[in-house]
C-alpha cells in the first residue's frame, strides 16, 4: 500500500521539529511531560499561564520583550556587562525557555528551585551604566521593568498569533498569574490586570533612553548568527515582533514599519511561519492534559 500524503511529509516534519527543539531546548527529543494533579504547583492546566505559554506565539513575544527591555539604560547595562547573549545566544535562549517552562508547568518544588537559582545569579549582576549610575539585577524597580515587558509581550503575541482566541478574562488572569512568579523574584506589588500593566509601563516611559549599548544589542537580536536555512523564518518572526512594539518604542529604536505592511504582509507571513512550527513541533505536551 502506498504511503498516505501525511506519511510522505513525516521525514520533513521530523527534521524540522528536531532542529527546532535542539535550538530552543538544547535537545532534539520531545519534552517528557508527566502531570500529577496531586502534586503542588504554581499553576494548573486550566490556568491562563498554561494557555499562553503552551503556544508557539511565545517566540514572537520573547523577541518583542528583549527589544522592549533594551529601552531602559540600567537594564540594558546589566545585559551588556553580564549576559552571554553574544557568545552563547542559544544557551541564554534555552535557559530562559527552561525557566518559563519549569515555573509554568513544573511542580512547586521545581519552580521554587529555578527561581532561587535566578535570584542567586542576579546577586552578581551589579555595575555601573555608561552614564555612571549604579545598577543591580535585584533592584525591585528594574525587576518590575523586565517583568512588565515580558508579560506585555507574551500577552500581545498570544492575542495576535495564538492558535485559539484568548478571552479578556484569560488575559487579565495571565497578568495575575505572572505576578505570582514576579513576587518570588523580588518584584514589589506587580500588576495583576491589563490596566495595571498598562499604567506601570506608561510610568516607566520617562526613564527610557536608547544608547549605544541598546543599539548594538538590537542589531544582534535582529541579525543573529543563524544558519542560512533558519534566517527567512527568523526574519518573519522579527518583523512580527517589531510590528507589535508600541509606536514610541519603534521610534526610539529606529525600527519603522512601512504603512499597511503589518496587516497586508507581516501578519499573514508570521501566521504561516507559526503554523509551520506548530506542525513541526506537534502539540505542546501540556495540551494533552484532560481538564474536564
């Protein structure tokens, strides 16, 4: 019997999926996910955190967050002085992804362990920005900025490019869920609704400035040393991330969007790329959990 049409594409799907998992998680094997409903954890299958973090739109949101974070000179100085993103960009990506996955889908013990690791790493991230101001990665104010940009970015990407719609209640629930992690990392009174999140981001705007450190980081983020085959897809994801930035951020970062290209070209191209990634990776392991 001749193989069906799906079987003909299985080798392609497997090759793409293995490559993506190797890049994002450091292993080509699918995640070995076991859910025990009796084990304490920060979030469960019906949480907004699971609904957002189990979607591949996180790739767009993650890049948007990094671009947005570059606007704060003190946060940017910490990245420039201490991050390994230039020498080990995939390693940093994998560690960030592991942190998000563990705190979202892992047990309470696992989540508390990785949060403790991050806080200890932050202890050593201190220094001075180019303008002489001191910074510390454990500064609650800078932690608030990083937290808000990540939550806003993941939520914006999930709403725009998620496989299934996200309700307004889920969107507010996501902000509230992420506040639980933020407090454990040292953020004081993080936002718990979209309105509070918007207000907090507006309050940061007088502090934002783009210097040479930020411009160098943005150039690297938009043109990283990727294999030739991965560059077209990454270019589409980059364009989608830029198009989701607030106008003031695009202006400060010198990242203009040609009028009408977002709905006419960027959005459909990004949707196609993300559908292809979903096809290659298969369903997120967390989605196999029966919540009924």
